[in-house]
């Protein structure tokens, strides 16, 4: 906003042009003009306007260096308050901090190296999963999302996988001590002892798909309980009451899906039958083997199957079709994750979608914030899931 103030006094005309004027300021202008040329003007404005008119604004001289005391005078706070804000020391209200930062930017204040916020330049993703070549499609999508997000921010990215039982943990942790990074992303890493060792490195941490109840770190994960309720509600709405559940209870994220399975049965008045819960490794190969054996021994004592992930659904569908069960005419199937390949199964799989790339993007952004402002309050974010209806479920 530009304001042109014209003073007429003793026949001399003085023009002040005030630029970048704060919209909260205002001018109450009163004047009277007489034959003598006397003009009286009354201004009511903020310190910014006063500084410009009295030529005390630090920006009036190109050679004038801006100091913290200039910012303090401009905002109307103490120098110590300005110092705490610039150093992210905390203890200052958000509104005051925003005013100080805005003033520093407007006045052209140049931070010293000690005042500049730390930048995220080098991060490492740590996981207990086998990254290659056996990484499952869901986690591969998360990893791809992280790679895309860090590339957009020009952040160097590396990753390491702890072997089963943590046999290589000492070697990895020793390497991290010798070559420190700015932050860690922990992907589906639940081992409490290993978590403590990583925390001891005193590096900012953000978790992805980790449901640790006592964790004090930021965490981003799908709402597994809500997603499983969507799946069960859909099967129940289609008249199914004998619902087999294929699951693996080694991780809390998966156990949450089983909890929702049981709760939905209870809420509907259907007794929980432990014989309808199949514990196995939830990959296609192992689920195929287990369900081939179960069908041969017991037949199809169910009308629908809720699989804890899409890979187990793929394994079940092959076993069922080989047994002679038509999907969905004889048995309905619903999965979880919505990996890209299930849309091309025969029939295409109805499933619960997780926005895996969004999980990754949010986690990287939070780690950037965490490195810049270490005292942020930890957050735990559950991303909602979505039912994707295809052709593997029919009415009972």
C-alpha cells in the first residue's frame, strides 16, 4: 500500500512517500488551510511509520547494518525476546515470534551462523524389513514415496536394513556414529531394544508405520483399525456372518486389524470363532500353502475372507480357485493395502486403500520441521483408509 503525505508549511512542499506500509497502520488526517498557508496534520500510526518520517528506519541507509535492538525497537519487545526467537529457544508466544520473524525479514536482518536454523541435508531410513529383492509392494511404495520427497527437497538419502534378530545392528549403529546424519526415518521398525539404541544416537526421528504405544517420536501410519472396520462392515452389509480372517500377529499394526475384526463381530451380535482366524506369514506363497492345506482338511466352512493384506488375499484366491471355489460366487474376498497389481487379478480384488506415498511425504516434511525446530510437540498421525470396491465380493 502506498501513502502520499504532503506537508505544506511556510510555502515549502515536503513529500514523503511511504512504501510497504503495514495494513494495520492507519492515518487520521486533519488539516486546515488558510491564507497564511498553515497546515496542521495529525498522524496516528505504528513505529514503522514514525521511523520512516524521522529518518531513523534502519533500511533508510544501505550501509546501516540491522541489529537485534533494531528489531526489538520495531516490534516493541526486548532484545532478549528477539534473541530467543531467532535462536528457536522457545518460551515465546507464537504471535510474538511471528512478529519478530516478520520484522527481521522486512528490515533485512542477516542471521549469524549460530542463529541460522539447522537444515535437513542428509537422512537415513532404517527398517527391519528385507529391502531387496523381497520388499513387499506396500513398503516398496512407501520407500518410493520417501525417495521422491527427498529428491524434491534436494536432501541426500540412504537406507539400511537390520537383519532378522538384529545380527547386523552393531555394525550399522557403529557406522552411524562414525558418519552421523541429520535425521532418521524408521519404517516398520518395532524392536524396543533396537529403538533405544537408535535413540541413544541423539538424532531427530520420525516413524512411519510404527505403532509403538510408548514412543515419544513423531509417527505417521495408516488407521489400521478404521480400515479393518470398513472391510468388515462391507462384508457384513453383504450378508456374510461366517468370515475367515487371515492374519499375522507379530506386529501391532496388523493386530489392530484383527482387533477391528473381532469388535465388528461383537457389535453385530455374531459370536467370535477362533477357528476362523488363520495365523500365517501374510505373503502370497505362505498363505497359499496354509489355505490349500486347510481347505483340503476342512473344506470351505466360511462364506467370506478378510485378509490382513493384499498379498495374503492373492495367495488365498489361488488356493480357493484350485480347490474349485468360484470368487465371488462361492466365497467373497477382501484385502488390505490396495497394491497396484490387485486391480488386475481375476476377479479384481476389493480392498482397503492406504495412501502409502502420502505417509512418506508427510513423514519427510515433519522430519524437516523437527530438525529446524527441535522442541516441537510430538505428533501421531493416523491417515484414514478408503474402501475400494471391485469384483471379489458378492452378497451371501
